[in-house]
C-alpha cells in the first residue's frame, strides 16, 4: 500500500530515491500528486476570480444604489420645494384676489351710496323749486298744488329710495355670495392639490425604499449562495 501526501511545494520528495532512504529505514516515500495539485491551483484561482468579480459587482451595485438614493432624495427635495413655492404663490394670488374684490365691493358700495344721495338731493331740490314757484304763481291753488306736489315728491322719493336700496342690497348680496364661493372653491382646490402632492411624494419614497430593499436582499441572497457554493466545493475537495 502506498501513502500519498499533497504538499504546496512540488520539489519535495521527488524521485529518484537512492539507497540512502532504505538505509535510513524508510519503507515509503511521500511524493506529491501533480494532477491533484494542479486542480487545487485551478480551484484557488477560480475562487479568487469569482471573489474579485463578486466584490467588484457588489461595489458597482452599492455605488449605483447610492447614486439612485441621492437622485431620489434630490428629486424629492426638489418636488417638496416646488410644492412649497406653488402653495406660497397660490396663497399670495388668493390674498391679492380677495383684496382686489374687497376693494371693488367697497368702491361699488360707495358709488351706489353717492348715486342715491345725489338722486335724493336732485329730487328734493326739484320738488322745493316746483313748490316755491307754484306757490308764488298760484296763490289760490297753493294748498292743492302743495298737497299734490308733496304727495308726488313723497311717492317718488319712496320709490326711488326703495329701488336704489334694493339694487344696492341685491348687488352687495350677490357680490358677497360670489366672492365667498370663489374663496371656498379656491381653498378646496389648494387643499386637494397639497394632499395630492403629499400622497404622490410618500408613494415615490415608499417605492424607492422597496426597490432598494429588494436590491439589498437580492445581493445578500446571491452573496450567501456564492459563499455556500465555495464552502461546498472546498468541503468536497478535502474530504
């Protein structure tokens, strides 16, 4: 029966074996198996190659993941800033619109009030002038003329005041209703826009987190498979 031991050095124990070995009492010579040594070298070289390739790929994917994460967070920050400036812009526009419409309502009210005042003044002046000249000219019919013109003035004043007051109140009511509805719909629209932007930002963040978690788990799985394969190979080799 021959005994073989595989060593890293191929020059140790090479034949020819002289008589000195037998004289020394050696009954067996330990010689390397050249084929097995070549196979071990090939396995070691392959393991080194795959290890280098694996860590290179891991570094590449880590860099890609870091770049993707940086791009994702930069995009999220950009969208958040854009949403903030858009909200500020629309809030300012709503404020200016409200101020404009409030000013318009104020000037309209002032205009109608002035018109009612001048109309009343005109009718009063007309009535007084007519009464004065009628009383001076028709001395005998002053009572009946005064009664007639007084009734006419009061009726005209009443109907004119009623008309202008009703017109002013109706215009004020419809203007207030219109501006209140516009403010309500503007507030509803901006609120819905804000919640939609928040929802899509959160969805994009969760999708990116799920993607990077999947990449990390896949890389971990492949690394575990690789190291398991290497361990199995060496366990079969030295069994």
